[in-house]
């Protein structure tokens, strides 16, 4: 009779890393390297445009050591984050114009490239996932055009 090793004897496995939608499609050979790069660029811009300005926690301030001479906070610090978000939104609008602002193409890029969902997660099932993969491939080709 074989003995099942206890949890103390089992080697620890690192947790499985979830693949993004673009990684998943790339590994399956559904999109090319250039399409993946275009999708990653779109996703990066999408996430920057969606980010909200973070507010400092009052608890972080309480944990700071008390210093006799405090400098006023940099007034441009929050402005630069807002400017970066505004630039990202303008860039995203340009990318969406390449997609002719088509809601299906934009939605596929937003969900798979931006939110990093797999086609199955984004579509809600296998049947629609295949259709969404085809739509995304068309959208990525359009993004590659200059």
C-alpha cells in the first residue's frame, strides 16, 4: 500500500499565474507577435486613462516622524498625474478613431487588452469567445495600420 505524503513532506508549488487575454491568445497561436504588441500598447493606454487619482491616507501622515521644518506639498505632484491621465485619454481616443469608433471593436479591445480578460471571460461562453477572438484580431490589425 502506497503512503500519501503529508503536507509537511510535499514540496511547495508556486501559485499558478493567471494569463491575460493577450497572453492566452498568443500562446494558442491565435494572434501574431505584432498583434499582441499592439494589444498590449492599447491596454497600457486604456489602464492609464481609467486610473483614478489616489488620495493620500490620513493614517500615512500620522505615521510620519514629526520634523521641525516641514516643506509644503508640491502643488504640481497631483497635476502631473492628472495631466498624464488626460494625455492617456487623448491617446486612447486616437486609437479608437483607428477602430472607426466601432462599438464592437472598441469593446473587444477594452475587455481583452485593457481589462486583460480572456475571450471566454469577456464573452461569457465558448460560442461567443470564438467570435470575439475574430473581432479582436481585426481590431488589432486596424491598430497596426498607420
